[in-house]
C-alpha cells in the first residue's frame, strides 16, 4: 500500500468470476458515498469484434487476457488520476459487442478497478494504491456465475456450463489464481464477509479528501 496523497486513491479488486466482487464494491459505495467513488469494470473493455459473426464471437475465450483491451483501460485510468474525464466503453454481453454509446467517468476521491484479471497485468498493478483479492471456493463461484449469466446476460444453462468447463476454469487456474500473490489484502468468503468489507470501508473513509 502506497502513501496517501491528494490525487485519487486507486484500489484494484480481483477474484474469480462469481466471487462477489460486485457485492463488495456496492457495499463500499453505500458506506462511503457514490459521489466519492468511480468504478472501472475491466469487462467493459472486451475487444470490439464486429468483423466476426455472432457464432464466432460466442466461442471467444473471454477469460484470457488477450480478449480485453487492457491498454485502453490503463490509458483511461492514467487520465482519471491526472484529473481528466474519460468516456469508457459499454459492452453488450448478449451480442458480444461494444455498444455505440459510452459512459462518462469523472475523477473523484476513490477509483475502483474491478475484474478477474486486474491483478494479472503488471502495468495496471503499478497504478494501484491497494490490491484486493476476493477468495471464494470454486463451487460457490460457479453457482453465482450461472445465476448472473442466466438472469443478467441472457445465457442458457448449457452455454454457461460449457464455457465454464472449456475456458473459465482453466483460465482461472492459469491466470486468476496466480495473481492472488500480487494482492495486499485477501477477502475470504466474498461479499458475505461483512467484517472484512467494514474494515476495508473504514480504511477508505480515512483517506484525505482531494
């Protein structure tokens, strides 16, 4: 953890798919206030591949680092740290394409970078003041991912299960799990670990205002 300073405090929150990262982030926002926090989701930066057919896009390995335009995320994060506004992509998950619209993000006191691979990239880690890994058993993560992808992303049980076995699990073992060693803090149990979430929120509340 680096020294506190007047520019935005950058916190990276990683962990396997379905570990409860979003639950933790929502708790932090509720405790600290949405006006003080901006969130950059790594999965908004999936590469735009309109040259591929829908069928071809469905078989992309979305859990591999190459599926993400991480350099653009890094550029946007540097701009926010420097006090500039940015326009971040909006990804249409059912279509596997970026939306034509973008989302405006303004600099603020705390910047949260969220995603399964955000602690895998060394350049991204260098920009973080605090690195958090949400550690949850694989069976619980799969159940949560299944529920999310069916209800929020229009997926079928068969497609989610097939993708999990083909890419999600092997990519987690190859890239996500090893990135845990880059974390400053581990949160076991995910969003259900309210004590850890309270401690993290209290720490962020002690940061000096910009």
